[in-house]
C-alpha cells in the first residue's frame, strides 16, 4: 500500500496541479460524520461528476481522520479528533488534507483547523507529594511545588492555583517568561515538630474554560528535626554568554554548592529544578556530581536568545536539605542569516513623464541577526535612472533622471542588501520596472511631401497614393488617424475631390478628374494620434492630373452656320501654289494629343488639283487651273491629332473656279492702296533696314567682346557666346523637356521645349516646320503644372552646355505688338480671347528666332547635336519665356500661327475671306525678302 501511495504522489507531482488552499475548522471531539465543509462546491466541482472523476482523499493521514461523500461532495469526520493527541501543546492545530480527482488527474490541498475544546482538567504529575521540612526552617522560606498540566491551550489551560486554609503556609504563584505558572509554599509561621509533626495540605489548579475545570494534589508536610544545614550556592543567580554556533558538548559553567554538615548530610548532588522547561532540558545537560552545565543541542539566537536554568542542590541527610540557584544563559548572535528585502509598495508601470525625485517604490529591510550582524545597507544597480533614499531600515525608490519609453521601455533594477557581519551576507532583489507611454511624440510623415499622378477620366474611387506616418509612442498614443484638412479648390471643398482612409492613409479620388479643368490638386493631409491630448502633423499631397486624348479637333475656319461652309472663290488664272484657304483647328487636349495634322481625303472632287499642308492646314493648288476642271470642287479635309489612338474631324470646303477674280484679292493687306504712297514706303523700308542692320552689327560686336573676355572662364565651351552660370539657374535646364520630331527628309518638323520655373506654371514652346509652306510657324503650347521647385531667373539664356546665365541688360519687349481681342492662339489660325500677350518687339527678332530654330533643326537632322547640350545647340532667350506667354489661355489654345508680318490679325470672317489672295501674295513677297536676307 505504501508503494502505491508513493507512486500516486509522484504522479500528482508530475502531472497534477495544485490549486489555492481552502481552510476549514472543526471542533475537536466532534461526532463521527460531522460535516467539515463541502469540498465539491468550494473546489468548483459538480456533484454529479464526482463518481466519474473518482474523488477521494490522497493520503493515509487524511483517511484516518476524514472521509468524502460522493453523493454530496462533503468532507466529514471519520473518527473522533483529539486535538491534544494530534498537536500536543501547540498553539495552533492544523491538519493537511489532500483531495485527488483521477479523471483528469488533479490534486487539491485543504487545511482543517482543529479547534480546542475544554475537555481536559488540570492534573498534577503526582496526586500526592510529601515535603520534608526541618523545624528549623526560617519564616518566609519557599518550597516549590509541582505545576499542574492541562493538555488544553489558550484560556482552557491552567489559569490559577488555590491552597487549602492552614496556619503555617501560604501559596505564592510565579509566572515564567513563557507564561507558565509555578506554585510555591511560603512558610508564614515557624514549625514546631513537637507541636505538629505533620501537616496535610490540598493544592487545587483551575483552568480558564467555561465551565472551568480543576485538579487537586495532596501535599503532606513532614517536620524534621536534624540536618539543619542545606547546600548553599555561591550566588543565587549566574549569568553565562554563549555564541549560537557553540558546538554540542561545550562546557558552559561548573556550579558549586557547599554544605557544612558532615557525612551524608554534607554530600551534595545537583539536578534541574522543577521550574526548568523541557526545551532547556533538551539543550543543556547537568552533571549530578560535578555540577557541570554543558550544551547538548544546537542553539539558535533567532529562536530564543535567552534561557533560564533552575538548578537544585540537595544533600544526603535525613531529611534532605536543598539549595537553589538560577543560571541565565544569553545566546550571542552569529552572522548566520542573510538580510531580507521586503517590498512594501511599487508603482509599476512608471509613466515616462514622471518628475524627478518621484517615489515609485517603498521597501523595508531586516536581518534576523542583531547588532552589526543585523545592520543592513541597501544599494541599487548604477545603470538605471533610479536611486534610493533611506530612513533607518525604510527605503524609497525615486527617479533621478528623466524617463523616455521610446529609448528604454523596461528597466531591470537590482536592489542589493548586505549586512555588517563578518563574513558579509548579501541578498539581491530584482525588479522589472516597465515604463508606460505618454503621448509626447507627434506623428511624422515619411516624406516632406507626396506626388500623385492620375490620368483624367478616372473612375471615382481610384487609388491615388498612400501617405504613411509613424509615431514612436505606444498603444493608443501611436494609433494614427488620417484626415483631409478643409480647403477650397475651384470653389468646392477639397473633400469633394479626394477621400482618405483614416486607418491606412490610402488616398482615393472622389470624382472623375478633367485635365482641361484641373491640372494640379494640392491636398493637405493631416494625421493625428489617439493620445490625450492628441498630437498631429500635416503634409501636402500634389495630385497631378495627366492628359488623355479625349477631345477631337475642332474646326475654327472655315466656319459656317450651315453644314457646308461658304464657297471659296479661286480665279482660273491662279498660278501653281496659289493659297486657296487655310483650315484652322484647335484641340482641347495638351502635348502630343493636341498636335494636329491635315490631309486631303480621296472623297474630294479632284484630289490631284489641291494639296493641304500637313501641319499648317494651308490649301494650295498643285498645278495651274484649266478650263476643263470642274467649276465647283468639294474638298474633304481631315484634321487628326497625335494621340493614341488619334481622334479626327473632317470638314468639307467648296471651291468655286471663276473666270475673273477681283484685283484687290492680290493686294497684300499690309500694303498701301495709293500709288503715290509707294515711294514713301520704299524710303521707310530702306531706313528700317539700315537701322536694323546697325543694331544687329552692334549687338554681334558686343557679344563677341564679352565672349572673348570670358574665354578663360569658359574654355571648355564649344561656343564663343555660351558660358557657364554660377547663379542658381545652373540647374534650370535640367528640368526642361526638349522634344524633337524629324520629317522623312531629315529636317526638323516639330520641336517642343518645356521650361519649369519655381513659382509659376511651366511654359511649353513648340515650333512646327511645314514642308509645304514658305515660312515657319512658331507656336505656344499651353502652361504645364510645376511638379517640383526650380530656380527662376528672368533673363536666363539656354546655353550650349545646358546651363543658364544672366545676359545682363536686355531690351524691353515692344508692348505695342500684341494680339487683339479677336485673336487667340490656335493650331494654325486665330481664336477669340480676352487678353493680349507680348511678342518679339520687331520683325528682326522674329526672323532671327526662326533662323536659329532652323539651324538647330538642321544640325539635329545631321545627328551632330541634341537639344539642350553639345555644340551647335540652339539658345532660347527668356524674353520669349514666361513673361511673353499667355498665362490664362484655356486648354485648347495651344498652337498659335504666327505669320511673317507684325500686322495685327483680325477676326472678321468677311475680311479674312476677302483678303485670302492678298495674304497669299504678301506671304510670297515676305518669303522673297527672307531668301534675300
């Protein structure tokens, strides 16, 4: 059976688990079957499951005293309990009970306290004692009596003594340090053997129970007549100091009592007095013959630092005479107990904004040793932002440095306590202090700004970009919520354009964007944490709307209120290359999506008679007219953009061949009608030519001198008129976007240069070279949004090395040359508008710019240079830059047709139609002037 119990206990230790202990109490001597407590209810077990789980008691000791009822889960008494037999004189009597369930295997520990019942009466070791007292005993002599024993404890133990009435003795009761009572007889009147040789006394002991119990002892006092000298000690009290680590058998003291009697009456023997406790008898030994007191057990200062040993010396006379003394043994402390650190209070976690000198923990230290061995000092590990303050054995843990959870979220604090003994004993208490977060860090975006690009005509809900912020705080203090700050864009709130996911920062489009209405949408995004108070940050997201080819070309000229425009009249005598009309169209898109081309469709009446310029839309005759040609020609012209896929629009032009044409049709519009004014006009032209030549010569001379002066500074430049700039505009050209397109014969057909200043919209300059026209058309492209910040200088030149330089003094533009209110930029014609833009101040500048563009185009066709770098690269003055552009031109005003003349254009349709022939003649004359130049 014991082997099975050992295996069962081992299984419980390995597989079981121990829950919190439950304590019951029961009065001793309770009847068998008395309920102690309901184990099933207190352990959380269901009564109906008890048989299946095989609830039982786990040890033999438990089975001896208790039993478990499976039908109710109650713990009952299985046999009467005797507290005195189970626990003796212990102040508290607690029995440990083990309860086991086998399915699953679990162990529960219970405690049952046996309460004391006043069921024992005081009793004396002997019911009858005889005292022999010499008649010569002096008055006030004391004679110790045996103490009564009561197995009960507390108030049920012995509480008082009473002596039967007599004429010679009184009763005195002394109380020892442990609380025990010791009765003594005190002689009140001298004895006279001849008068009364024997006395009969009754000693009664009573306990404090209710009802009280008592016990008695019979005392017979025999009065003796001889041996009237008792053994006498040198002192009534002896004191001895002994270390607690004194080995067993060590001699404490040798007592000596003298007796002047002779013979057996003078022979002295020693013994412990009746008041000596059992613990003293276990720890010390007394030699009956020599009186030596020795250590017989291990002394412990912490258990008891002081002992009283009562010693009795008696002789061999008849009657015996005895003497008494008391030995006080003081146990000296040895440093055999390490100090203890007791945690009274601790603030954990500690907020990171805790001020300096804030108490976060309270500690007490103690050492069971005494004196220097019990003096305890406390130290703290040096690498933590805490220190300790002491007051005797009370210590406080305070902050000495500022705390920052983001740098250190947890500290391991070691408190080292050491005593003052020899050798020194130490104890270490390790604390794990967590630092709680305070919202002291605002969120931060990962980028200073964000750029998002999206094609127009996007579906609502499209993801634009994701903004991301971080917060080093913890918990709610780092929980970020994104939002869009209030603002207005084109009169509408910003939130109506975009929406942001407050959790992940995804930015979505709320509507479909239109590039022609909105190119750049700045959105201010805010992020805040969930702390108290919340902290926030802002960032700007630039949303760039990209153009799509979603607008077909729109025909501006020829215009008509009907489906078929008004017929164009052409004389039969028109020569080869006669300008019949000019098709003008615009496209609301931008860039290549707005680059228009013209072609004559085969559906025309006679496609071999006319030719449409691919890029200017000019309709010219390709041969001389004959009388056999159809008098009314239908020309179907298709205008296509350069998008992907391209969009196109067609227009039908009616051309009427006439026998006689009006003479004024051949007059140039800018020539005077009167013949008398022609000599004056020739004089004016000669004077203007001379002035322009003089200015050109002076300009070239000045530029050559300045280039020579800077040759040492720009030795690496392949052009004498190009130099490097030290100004911030050095990086200006890096942000330009040159685009070249060559025709099949190697000449430059299309060129686009985009310049992006920092504080205004970018300007795009394009030049289209028409192979079928006798002049070049300089076109403005629409403003572009600035994607990044670039330096801006007003007078910067685009150099051969791709850098910009301030050219110094620059002539102001001629503000008299402007578009009229009826003229606006278009693909190859005019368009109404409200504002005028300045243009080059004289015809020389215009032709010079066109010559430079043609030279650069021919070099690019030869493969010898690229726009923006290398030798022979064209230079564009900023005078044709943003200050001369139309800042508020709508999207469709991209390509402006600039004729060779500086005359102001007109919007009157009748005048334009009436002077087509004159315009053609004028163009031909100016073309001849260019060739001569």
